[in-house]
């Protein structure tokens, strides 16, 4: 799965000369938390709620409300935006995006294709991707098989055991622990008892 499969494609952007107040209004009106900054169609920065908040005068300031408003009206996105923006190619695998977000402690990556901004991928997009991979909204039955040692053709045997009862695997995820491997299957039936019987009858240990 690529970043392009799960990125947000509907982009709302601002220009460097956009006033901070206008950027804030855009975020509020569209229920978003960051805005890519484009200049002549090229990505030149990123502005987020956190960046804007840090740029606002402290509550302890001696400035009056009018002075604060005047200051904000004069401040542009270019004055506060993050210019060293990490990006990711549209054809990168989803794991690369997750790694970058975790490694650099960031919550968004602009997505670039042929030098052009084509989307952004955020933490929420990653959560949506996980639910999609897990088949969360597809119904059916979820079952976990415990594997204590590697066996060649193990997954084929699991598939065969289910197929004998006309059950199909919708999704599959593998989790490795210190001494055991867990294989979580999402099966296309609500007959949980039947799935359990098919797998235990074939000698598999379920959790």
C-alpha cells in the first residue's frame, strides 16, 4: 500500500503573504489543523495551529487587545511558517510515512509527485489506513491463532482449513512477541463457532 492510497487529496493551501488571521479562519472553517504554503505552485513551507499559537503574544503581554489585533493583522504566514518541511513521495509505502512521523515526531507529511504537492498524510490518515487494513468495518469474525514455531506453508494450511468450510480470509495481520507469533484473521462470516471449530479441528491453537 502506498501513501497515495490513504493521503488527503483535497488540499487547502495558503500563500506566504496570507495573514495569520486569515490562516486561522481557514483552519477553523474547514476543521483542519495545518496548511501547506505554496508560492507559484511550489511548496515553500507549512503552518500549523501549534506554530501560530507559539507566535501569538503571551497572555502576560502588556499589549492591549487592539495592539494584539493590529500585530496579528500585520503578521503573515511567511513570518512564522516552518520552512524546513519534510515530505514524502506519493508512491512511497505507508510504512515509510509512519517511520518518518515517528522518527521526527511530526504529525503530517506533504506528499509530492513529480515535484508537485498532490496531498498530505496525517496521523488521522494513518489511523484510517489501519482500520482499512484490519477490515474493521467489513463485518465477519476475527480470530487469533497462536504460533510457537515456524512451519513451512503454515498460512496455506490455515487457508485450506477455512476453505473446507467455505470460509474466506478477508484480512490477515501478524504480530511477533518475544516467544510467540500471533496471526489475526478476519474471516467473511459471522459464524464464530464454525470458524473456531474449523481451525481447532485442524490442530491450530486459538487465543
